[in-house]
């Protein structure tokens, strides 16, 4: 059975404060995701960041040795998989929003 409306609805999901950027120092992480960002906005930004990772990693392939190239291509493929998951969610969210808008218009 496919649910068409997430439980809770995606529109109500927001980010929580999530620290990141540890530099193995005696202090805590340097950065944090702020709380309260809508899930759709967070997914859009994640997708854009992953596109940058892919572009940077693909460019780096030409500047490394054979062993390094294999690791970089592995990173590119992993980032592509993550981007596909996020973009698939965003595409479905957009389709659901369009269906909801059409239903309201009737």
C-alpha cells in the first residue's frame, strides 16, 4: 500500500540543529545546520551541494594518479546515487504538490 501523504506530512518536517565540522581539536564542531529549515529547502540545498561535490571530484580525477582516480570515481558514483535519491524525493514532492493544487482548484 502506497501512502500519498507522509506521516507526518513533509511540509511539517524541519531540520534540527546538527553540528558538523570536527577538526579533531579539543573543542566541539565548528559549524551546525540551524533548526527550523523546511525539509524541501534542505533537500534542495543538499542536492546543490552534491552537484558541487560531483563537479569538483570529476575535475580532481585529472590531477591524480591511477590509484587515486579509482577512489575519486567511486566518490563521484556515491555522490550521484545520493543526488538521485534526493532529486527523486524532490520530484515526487513536486508532483504531490501539483496534484494537491489541482484538487484544491476543483
